[in-house]
């Protein structure tokens, strides 16, 4: 029932042997080095721009609405709904 194009990709962080020998749909993705710089700042930012706050809320709500509609379309078609719908 699940088409090949809609199957989720499986990420693995450790491979015995050559990562090039992994089966289709399995991708080698090692974790970050603990000494690597942070990807996201731990500092809190305070926004006092009302327009920016309103725009951010609208963008977030539009994104959630889109993801819900897309998930329903996928489920109604009989496919699996996976995390990370775009």
C-alpha cells in the first residue's frame, strides 16, 4: 500500500562496515560531536516588536494548518503519515 516515494527514510548513527553498503532507504547520519558548537543559541531573545510577534504567530498558524491539511490528504489516500510533512 505504501509507495516507494512516500516511505520514511531511516537514519542510523552507527554502522558496522561501509555505510555505502546500507540498504535503500537507510541513510548513515552520525550524531554531532559533543565538542561542536551549538546549532541553536541558548540565549533567550525578547521581542518587543508587535508586528514581528503578530507575523510570527500568523506564520506558525499557517504552517500548522498546512501540515494538518496535508496529513489528512495523505491519510485519506491510504498512505502513512510520517513526521516532518512538507
